[in-house]
């Protein structure tokens, strides 16, 4: 009896284990969301309204000008759709990070610390934000529309490139949000940092060439806004002139995400569970 | 017996910012580096064997929770050595978690919107419990309480008592070697309290689970703990069984009286009238309890003094209650723990 | 009367203290706003550069920047995320305690947050205003327009607070704070001219937006601030418009609150 039990304890927990657990938790989460039906309905409307309002703002700003800074209207629209899609994983998977500061502040975070699975995973898995999928649909529509207007070819290789570029951009966005949320382990109110990270995403959709050299550097290497749409999508929009950074971006994306994860875990390790 | 928990000279220090008062103070705090070191746990050693139930007692802020957080691997001790299940919990938090269960205050660790059984199923996967062990455990639960209605109720719709019960069941589900319970009966009614105590005792006996329990409720201590550990200001004051403790206070008696007047008012009056005697007076709705140290003051003398001015309707003489023992120790000045 | 005010100012003072407690958060907030403004600066610079003319929709680049910088810092003052607070109070049931206090709930929430409003005004808007004024020299005149601005600013706070309060009240009916709040935030920041000056709106859209209360929050105070010596007609019509909405929306939010809370007490929410 004793030995059987401790064997179970030492069974390796690989990606398959985590995927299985995640799918189960998400299924449960969606099930429970359905029990608050009006909330789900209103949140979805809110999400759609937000996207429409954002789109209107975009039209007002750029509709009148055929090109900005050497980027034609539909290219900017492409970046717009691109950034909406690449925010989706952050929105859907990491939504619980928005509550982190409250859990830490109230001392409730401690309840996540007693499970024999990865702490970050266990924490973020608790919430899956379904309405992020609405944003995904909106972004995809915009991207496809811009794609057609730009007369980009529909080839397997280009679609593949786009997918890689989107994954890359998503990794950067997740990294930024994750790191911003983790800051609450050190400073009491991380809300402003999270808010900034959300705003940064809004500005990711503009070509980084509009900045002067100093800020180009800052937004490329310090706050990686330029990687959230601009560099990855150059491979699609400007295939003749792809900078090295675009080729490097998938690897940098993985690195950034891993870094943010490490930061989060380090913060959680520092957590004393007493509340502030 | 093999020890499952072993603490050797464990201490924990926190760095706390000195905050200043008032508007100017707040502005100064913006730039302040003025920290002070607080010792929440000070040089504690402890050895717990498999299957024991140990009660952790102490006033609020005594360091009980901090000690538990160190044992569960959430906090790293500043000094000393801490071994749970032959592991250093802080370094090996994930593996340590596999073999412990925790219920922390009223913070439910269950999935809020889901029926309890769904939470159980998720925990079954997370702790990789085999189908057989899982079913056996549910069967055991079923034999102890009326499980069925609880299983299909969403946690958010449960009463506090049901939720606490569910959390305790969830903590025992993967048959851990040690379960930590932080004030499990706080805020519950009498019936629920005794139900939860029975449950804990039953699981401890059937599964030989070690239970570490913090509480302010002496009912918990009397019902569950063979052994108690008293902590105050981070230091360990006492570690032995409750009988031992009572023997130490063997000369103490509790004199309980009922008077032919309002209990509340009489207690106030008596406190004033008998202020020259070395006794402690408290009261509930019907009884006035007077704690007397026989070595210093004779009970008979106290009674005489009372009868001079009051008319006694009923009286009882009891050994010192656990509650009073603990109170005495917190108050200090008993020569205890030296 | 004085005693009554004293009671409320005590709340203000507490709010000030609490806001200052968030040490680093305050610095981060300032840094965040600066970053955001940098982005705005370069974005609009690119837009003006591609327009090929100095004046777009009657505004120069400098005017647009001054407007947007001030709008952003004003946003930091006015936006107190009260929908969240009210909504959460309602859901957690804390509202029952608040209703028992010797204040009217609407007043209570306002004065409780007035401290951080004051801190925000002194530590974000005022420095921003001074810096912008020093950097651009001529764009912001210093004269009677300051009075108009302050008046319009007070109206702006009242209108914005009432909108928050109405939206917060809706939380009595639905559990969805997030959805309602995000809708409110997006609509207000777009239609009030907080993110894009109303002058840039296409005529047909502008014709509708002109009559909505939202413009009284950012557009009216800021345009009054930036005009040296506006004619009486403009001043009266703009302030009159704001005042009309102050009254209308206050009445509406009071009524809506009273009806809603009655329903809740009847249903035993």
C-alpha cells in the first residue's frame, strides 16, 4: 500500500500530463462560465464594442491619408489585424494574471502554493477567457481583408510564415503581460504596469519606423513592442527586404517568454503569504 | 516511531518597512529605506511522528501560520533545518505538495463555480490518484458523512460549514502523509464543529495521517489533540501532552458559581470586591468562573468572601480547563517555559 | 454646514494618504504616461508628415500634441475606475455596510475617491500643464481661459462621475462588471475626444457626437483652455451645454439609483 502510493507520487509530469490537466480545467471553466450566462453575453458584447470602437478610431486617424511614413493604408490595416490576433493567447490564456495583484495583496495567493504541479501553470490555468475568441475572429477578418486588398498571394509557404510570425508576436505579448503581472510580487500595485502593457499592445500595431532612433532602440530592445507585430510581419509585407531581427524574432520570442516565466516564478518564490 | 516532521532550531525573519504617520510621513515613505527586521519564528525545534495530531496554539501573530508556511514549502526558513517526509520542503515544493494536504483558513482551494465532485476529479488528475484509491477514499468519506448531496453542489452555493468540510475532504483526498489545518472550525456552529472534529479524528485513525492543526478553539484541542505546542512571539513555550500541562497547573481549581442576581453585573462587582485576592474572574451567560491557585488562596476562603455579600444559588468545583491553562500561559508570569 | 463639509474632507484626507501609500506605483504611473505620450507624439508626427500640410482639420501639429498631452493627463485625473469599485461592492455585499453609513452612498463613493482625484490633479495634471506651457510658450494662453477651464473641469468631473455611477448601478442587475466597464471606457474615451480630438472626426459622426454628454468631459475643458479670448457666445454655449448635462445626468443617475436600490431591497438581493 505504502509503496504503490509513493510510486504514484514520483510519476513524471511531462507535457502530456499538463495538456491533459489544462484541457480538463478549461472544460470545467467554460462549463462554469455558462452558469453565468448574462455575464458571458454582456462580456462578449463588451468585447465586440471595444473592437468596433477601436476600429472606428483607426479609421478616423488613418482613413484620410493614403500612406503613413511609407506604409500604405492596407499595410497598416494588416498590422492592425495581425496585432489583434496575436493578443488572443494573452487574452485567453493569461487572463488570471489580472487578478494576481489582488490575490497577493489579500494573502489569498497562498492557496495556489500547495499543489504538486507547476505553480505558474496552476495559477493561469484557473481562468480561460472565452471572449478573447471574439477578438480572434475580428482580427482574422481584418487580416484577411487587408490580405486581399494588398493582393498578397495565397500560398502555403506564406500562410506558414504568417502563422510563425503570429506565434512569435503572441510570445512577446504574453511575455510582457506576464512580466508586468509578476511585478506585483515586488511592488504593491502592479495595476499600472499591467495597464501600460495593455497600452503597449495598442501601439504595437504601428510600424516602428515612425520613431526616432532612440525610441526605435527602446521599443525594440527594452520594451519589445516592435516584435509584437512589426518585425514578424515584415516577412510577409516586405519579403524583399527582411532584417535580421525578423529572422531572430521567433527565438527571441521564446527567450522573452521564458524570461517572463522565470521572473514570475522568482516573484512567487519571494512571496511570503502574509499579504501586504 | 519514525518522525515525519523534524524542525531543528528554525527561525524566520521578515524585513518590514517602517511607515511614518500623517501626510508628511507618507511622502517620506515614498523614498524611505528604513526597514526593521522582525523575527516571526524564533529558534523552534519540533519532532512529530507519523499519525500524531498536534495542536498549534498561540495568540494571533505568534508565528503559527509562518511555521506552517515553512513546513508546506511556501516560505524558506532564515535559519535552521526543516525536514518533512525526508525532504526539504522549500527546495522541493512540488514533490512535498504531493504528500501533504493543506486547508488554510477560510480560503477555499476548490474551484468556486463547480460542483464539489468536479473539483475532486481535477484533484484526482493533479495528484495522479489511481481509480481504485480514489473510489476507496470516496467510499470511506461516504461511510463517515452524508456525501452525496455535498458532491453535486457548486462550492459557491455551500454554507461556510459545508465549504470547510469540503476543503478538508479535498485535503485528505490524495491520502497525504501530513495534513495541515489552519483554524478549521473558525466561525462554525456547534453541530458543524463537532462534525468536522469527528471527521478529522476518523481520517487520522483510518489513514494514520499526521495532522497539524492551529486553532483558538479549546474544543478542538480537547477533542483532537494528544499533544500541543504553544508558540508566543515566535518562541516555543510548550511542547507536550495536554494532561502534563494540566498537572503543572494542578494547584489551580475553577470555582463556578451561580448567584441570585444578574450574572454580568455580579461578575463586575465581584471583580472589584475580591481585588485583593490573586484570582481571575470570568463569566458566561449563567456561570461565573473563578480561577483559584490553591497554593496561594484557599477556595473555601473565596467562597466565604462571596457569601458575605452575595447569595449563592449553585456551585461547582472543577479542575482547571484547557482554556484557562492556555490563558494563563499567554499571560505569562507563571514561570512557565523557562 | 461647516461640520458637514469637515466630515467629507476627512474622507478626502484619508484618500490622499492612501494614494500616497502606493510608493513605487506612483512612479510607475508617471513613467507609463510618459511612454504613452512618446508613442502618441511620434504617431501624430507621422500622420502630419504624411498629410503634407501644416494644418490638418484646423489644428497644427503643436496644437494637436498639446491637446492630446493634456487630454491624457486629464484622463489620469478623472478616470478613477469607480465602476469596478461600485460593482465589486455590490457583488461582495459590502454595499450593505456602506448604505448604513451616515452618508448618501453616491456622495460617499465620490468623496472617498476625491482624495486620489486631488492627488492626481496636483501630481499629474498640474506638472504636465506647467511643462507643456514652458515647452510650447504660446500655445496655452494664461488669462480668463483658466477660469473657464476650471469651471468646465468641475462639470467634467461631475458628468464623468455620474456616468460611472450609472454604469456602476447597472451592476445591481448583472454580474458582468468587466463587460459593462470595458464598453463604458471605450465609448467614453472615443466619443469624448480623449484619444482623438473631435476636430478630426468626419462631419457626419461629429454632428451626432456634438450633442452627447461625453464631449463635456475632455473636449470642452481642453478647447476652452487652449483658446486665448473666446467670444462670449462660444463660452456660454459650451459651458451652458456642460451645465445642462450636469443637471440632466445627475437627476437621471439619482433617479436610476433610487429605483434600482428599491428593487434590490424589495428582492432582498
